[in-house]
């Protein structure tokens, strides 16, 4: 297989990688974006952070509000963050998403000034706040932080809590500013209440209003929904998204919840082992993950072995047109690849044993749907999404069909 065909699977080791991913214009290469394409994009001047859609995203000329360059954080022999690059433009909400211990919170704390990077540079607007010998203390950075536990003062009213965030809480304009902020978060009537008399969602909105009060250049949200119950979490995501959009604030949030990251963010930065493995719009990282790690972390993912033949793509569950694979150019005939398939790309059909591709080995009931895990004769396990009315038994022989109506990402055979 030609080198430029290789997706960058497993190669998250260079700083250029996250830069390049950051800079990636929508390509027709899908997961198979070659180095040549990155170079071409760079030559065209595709800048870090370029993207489309969302709030002010897609404006490559938009001001860079936050930039992390080759940031490293070590605690003794432990490396929590290992060469992280990220650029955030004005008005964007970027979410750092990754498994526990990958370095998300440490990164957020370094942006806030609660930790100093061991190496690298952090700039907020034109100010280098860490690196180059400079370390600006947290209170001198134009950065707001919303804590997981909201951290409201119990002895102050809601309005007083919000006013606490103002630089001059006793100024004549302070009352008006507090009123505006309470209106923004939908709590105009709650100014005199005690935080203790509010629901979890309302407390979160007060915390947000307080953090927005000093009009920070960047707002940081540390697992902002983790203290809310599941149904409230979904509602608050929408609400927080609206508030941040209306406030026009640039924000960075941290979560390990894929759904939250995908639904809330303008761009998602997937963090693995202390560095960003891919950054892009939610649809881009979900549909065209540049590595198996990103593919697997963003949702149920299986990898179907395929051979590129003269006439099409041959798999153990049938032959398909070459268009099935995103960005598959000429010159791949005879190559083996692994195709990323998600449950909604596949269907299982009960058949006689002799016609089966494999058997159901697990049923996952989610309420509206079943996900059937099917072990193929070659040992590969694929997940197939079905309506809850389609009930198959574990052990049932089934044929598996690829029903994806979009091109799929692929990787060089493992
Ligand atoms: P989680 O989602 O569980 O909060 P995370 O991605 O936010 O995880 P971090 O809290 O940034 O991860 O931690 C990254 C690594 O750095 C972990 O291995 C952690 O144990 C280590 N670490 C973090 N803070 C310290 C510290 N103060 N001293 C030593 N090691 C630390």
C-alpha cells in the first residue's frame, strides 16, 4: 500500500500530528489522510483551528484566544501531559475528551494557572501566561473556571454570589450587571435566594453566571455536568451551550463522556496518554477518526477485515463497491485494510446454519434498541443495531450485512 494512503493510526507521537489534525480542512481522505495532504493543507495556509460550522468556528481569520504549544507536565517520574498542542479561536467551545488519567484536568489546571507546565508555552490572547520564563498567577489571567462542585458561597445570596465574580462588586453598574447575568442564565427571579434553596441545575447556572461576571477571555469548565443526575445532565448541556453562545465566550471544557463532548462542543480534542490524538468538529472525529483509539473511544467500534480487489472491497460478510471506503484512491489493489464499522452500519438476519456468517454471542438491550454482538467464523466480533422489536437469541446463526449509506473510515490491516 502506498505510504500516503496510511491513516495515522497509532502515530500520535509527534507534535505535528495534533497540529495537523487541528489544521485539517475537511478532506475526502477520511481516516486515510496522507502526509501529502497535510503538507498541501499547510502550504495553502490552512491554519491551526480551522474548521467549519458552530459558533464562529470556521473563521480561520478569527482571533486566537488560547494557544498551548508543546506543553509538558511531569510529576516526578510521572508524565501527565506530554507535548500537547491546542489552539482555540474566539467564541469556540473546545472539549478535551479522554479516558481517566490521560491528562485532561492537568491541562485545564495549567491553563487556569493552578499548575505550571514543566515545558512548553501557554498564551491567552497576546499574553504568554506560562513558558518563556513567565508564570502569570491565576488571578492575573483573564481565565474563569467553573468547578465540578460549583463552589458557591452558602452564606451569600444568589445575586451576591454572582456579584462576587465582578472585579468591582460595589460599583454603580454592578447591580445591573448581576441582573443581566441572572437573566442570561434564566434565574432573574432568584437573586435573593440562598444557594441551598436551588436545584442542582440552578446552582450550576449561578456558578456559570459568577464565572462569566468578570468577562473572562477564556472560560474553563471542569466536568461541568458530573454532579447532576442523568436526565438533568442532558437538559443542562443544551442550556449551558445556549448560555455560552449568548455570552459569546471562548470556552474549554473537560469530560470523559463522549456524548457530552459530541453534543456540546464546536470541536472535540481527543486526548490519549497526555497528548491530543485528534481534534476536529464532532461529526468529523466521530465519522473519520484518524486512529483506532479515537474510533473506539468515541463509540462502539468494530473493525472488519477487508481486501481491496479489482472489482471492489471483499470482506467475510460480502463484497462491496470501492466507494464504501472513504478516500480510497487508485493503487490499493491487493492491500488488506481494517474497516471501521459501528452498530448502525450493520444488520444481522437470522438464517440457516449453513448460510450464516456467524452467531449471536451477546444481546445488549438499551430500551429503544438491541445491539447484537455477532462472532463471525474468523473470530471477529461485530455489533449490529436493531429496533427493540427485532429479537434474536444468543446462539442464533445470522448473516451480517453492511447497510452503511456513507463512506467508512479504514486503517492499514493490524
Ligand atoms: P480523570 O478523568 O480521572 O480526572 P484526567 O484525564 O483528568 O483524569 P489528570 O487528573 O490530568 O487526568 O491526571 C493525569 C495523570 O497525572 C494521572 O496519572 C495522575 O495520577 C497524574 N497526576 C495528576 N495530578 C498529580 C499530582 N498532583 N501529583 C502526581 N501525579 C499527578
